[in-house]
C-alpha cells in the first residue's frame, strides 16, 4: 500500500521531530555501554547506527520536497 503525498509529508515530520530524537537518545544510551571498548570499534558502531535508520524510512521521505502530484494544476 502506497502512502499518499499528505501522509508521507505528515509521517516525515513526525519522524524528524519525534522519532529521530528518540532514536538518537536510545543510541546514545546504548553507546554509553561501550565506554571501555576501543575507539575505532565505537566509531564503526556509531557510523552503522547513524546510517541504518534511513533504510526502513526511505519510502516516507521519497518525494516529500517536491510539489504535490495530486494537487490540481494552477493556471
């Protein structure tokens, strides 16, 4: 089921304003457990977590910055 333009726009705002800060806080908490680990391993894990959130949410952000395709044309 494809999301409408309005739904994608609303979900993208929700993800950016609510979901992403919660995700960052959760990852920050998880990364605090790795305090004694080597710095290079912490860096790799941090980079992995900073990229991995994008893949499941790619469909939500696709085309949100463009004009509404369902809107009536303006003359």
